[in-house]
C-alpha cells in the first residue's frame, strides 16, 4: 500500500515477479512506493547516479546490456519501469501529460537523489524533456536517443517519424505489438526471445490497456507543444547529447541540420552523434556504442 511520502521498500527477489523478469545478471530489483504507484526498478553499480528511461513498448530490460558497462565506470545505474510499462503497478489508470514526470520526481526523492545523469530513449525522452526543461537543477547531463531535440522546427519531411502513432492511438487490448520490432525500425533482426522479453509485460491487462492513454494523453499533447514551438521559446541549460542511428528514417543527419539549425540559439550546450548500422531501436542495435557515448558524455559535459 502506498504511503503518504515516497519510500524505498528494498530489494525484491526476481523469482517473485509475474510474469517472470527477463534474465539480467548483476541487477538488484527494488520497489518504490509512492501515492497510488508501486514502481519496479532495476539497479546496478555504485557511485554517481544515472537514470535510464526506457522507450515503448519496452521496460527496464531495454538497458540490460548497457547499464552494466556504465556501472563498471563508477556509476549507480537505475532503470525504472515507468508508469504503464514493465512491472510497475498503478492504482489509477489515468495518465496526463506530466504524470510520468511527477512519478520520476517522486522516485528521485525516494532514493535521495538530488541530481542525476539522464539517458532516455523513444517515449522516455518526453519525460526527459519535461525534467530537463522544468527541473534542470535535478539533471547533471542528458543523453536522448532516437528522438529530435524539443526545439526542433516542424518540417513535413519529419512526418514519417510519427507513422507508428495511429496503431497506438487506436490500440485494441490483446493486439500484438510485435510489428513495431520489424525491419522498419531495427537495423538487425531481433531474435524471438528478445522480442518476447520486451513484450512480456503486455500480457498484463493493466499494461496492455495503458497504450492508448499514454499515446493520447502524453505523446499527443507533447507533440502539439513541440510543433507550436513551446520548447523553442525556452532555454535548454542541461548539457545534452542527441543520438540517432544512421539507419533511423527519417531522422537523418541532413534532416537534423535543417530542422535544428543554429542549436546553440536554444541550448547552452548540445551536441549530435550518429551511430552506424543502427536504427530506431538503437539500444538493441548498438548497445556498446550507446554505453560508450554515455560514459564519454558524462565525463565531458558534467
């Protein structure tokens, strides 16, 4: 049962979870109790905190090959299952634009983390935007994967980057999301066990039914803010590295040059990086490259 104040309830053994957690040696599994929410997170390592925010339809295990590498360099790496994903349980199915932001702030408080390095992919980048723009004092550095900067200028050429949204807006419970891991979004075919590990929590009705609310009440309102220039009228003060796979269409280096012209007009410190032979699911296509980029960025930009 949730308490009035955020609290950590300590380590929970992996075999107690349903469905079973995917295998990932070295991780500690924790529960964070906040009002109305029981957040599962996986953590590894000791040192300066790094928060990894998963994309969709993934969860903490997205980082299983990346977090240990970062941890080896002296960091405490924390991989939460955000509301509506993984093994986190919410009492209330409603989701608003900043619901996950408030959840994340509560997790940081529960873990007594004043500032963290932040890495986010896909849908997790929305929450990362909200934290870096709204609460920059809580973030040391940010690295965002496979999503343009929030100050990006809208271009019709970017529309194919949102081609996946209709199936989520109109998602029917029980409909498989396996197609999102097709060759359209990955540079290397995902083995069946990997796809199953990513999609395992979708067997839970509460996670399956969260697809529509997350899309309609978080993604679409933020997309509207993006296209209307809300973020381009603000200043990004957190050092941020934006990373794409070179096979991630339409987010090419050429398009980023057009839609993010003069980036330092909008950000104190921002850089772009491109990973060869990787597409949208860049953490699966190139985990070693992402881990190395993150470690280098933490050291250079903090």
